[in-house]
C-alpha cells in the first residue's frame, strides 16, 4: 500500500481533564470544580448549592455547547465572603421536615435523621434570600462567567492529554500499515505453499498410484488456493488505514467513528488469520490483531 506516515493536525481532545476556578462577587466566594473521564456520550453530573437552582440550565447549556463526549462531574461551592451576604434557614420548613422524618423513622424502625442531614433538604437553606434582585443577577453573571473560564481550562487540559494521545494513535496506525504490508508479502507466497503441501499429501496418500487424474488434482489445488486468497482482506485493511489517517488529520470529536473503524480493522485481521496457511502470514496477522487491540484501547480515551 502507499506509505504515507501519519502526521495528524489539528490535535484531538482526550475525554480526561480537570479544572478548578474560584472568584468573588456580590459578597459571595464561589469555586467551580470540573472533572471529566471517559464516557460513551456526554453525561453531566451537576452539584449546585441549595438556593441556586436557577444556575442549573445555563450551566448545562455551557457544558453541552463546549463538550461532545465524556462523563463530567461539575460542582459549585458558594459561601458568604467576609462581611457579605449571609445564608438564611427556613426554620418552619425545617421543623416540618423533622416531624415527618421522626414519624417515618418510628413507623419503619429506621434511624432518625441528623440535623445536618435535614439541613441539606431542598428549601431549608436559602442562599439568596438576603440579596436583592440586582445583587442576585450580578452574582449569577459572575458565577457563569467563571464557569466559562473553567470550561476553557478543562478543554485546555483535555487538549494536552489529546496531544499525547494523538501522537500515540498516529504511531499505532503507521505500525498497523507496516504489519499489513508484511502480511501482503507473506500472502503472496501462500497459494504456492498450499499447492506444494497438497501435492505432497496426495503423493503420500496415493503412494504412486497414477489412476488419479492430474487435471482433477490441479483443479482442487486451484480451488483451495482461491479460498485461501487474502487479497480482499489486504485491500480493505489498506482502505481502513487511510480512513484512520484521514480521521486523525481532520480533528474534531471523532471518537465514535474511530472506534467503529477499529472494529472493522479487527474484523479483517481476524479473517486474515483464519485464512492463513503459512507461518509467516499467521504471524503477520497476529501482529496486526495485537496492534489493533492497542489502538482500540487508546481510542476509548478519545472525545
């Protein structure tokens, strides 16, 4: 096949990354913490402080617009700055929760909840009741602006991981191309090897008996050789290698496409091994499968 070493640009992104960003606005200190790992799609797990549910939709919107894949854990912590706004407790609601919790615990023979557990229930702590509308809007705007910066930092980290991953994938694709060429060289000798082996076996079996038609033997040898031909597998492997190079060079969120392509590569390598009738071809096929397995493992980290 044509030898075109893989030199992908632009760099791809990994799904692994981390970012933390802190700031202060409207009398509050806030901190975003973002962590992403591998995932089949985009799975956002968001934790917001009580009383700040209005930030849920815009937070998920920013993340969905910026990231294509990955399991992303996002947490926001907020606390009043020195001399700033203070959180308030809805004691009436807390008492109602406590009455119901104690009644259910007695009826179901369960442990009573602690005050700390009750304080985490929705509506008990109201973080924004001490702020007027202007202060609330200012805080939300600052927190969401900080989120945008945190997402940019997360993407930068994922790009750093992706740069290393890109180089590794490119090297593996080139090694697969080399192993495919070795399989092609070994496959060229397979028909002759099959014919020689079959003729020797027939000679031993017939023990010099000349009653068997030589043309018939030649036809059977040719039929077996056709069944053992690996040209189609080699051609498809070559095409898949070029597709892989094209994906790497194109960039973007190619993880799913690349994973499917790796499955196709593995299918052709498996068929080639099944058809191998010589040690060199079988060795080349096994090398291909080992390299493709490494490729598939690394692709799981790709966005």
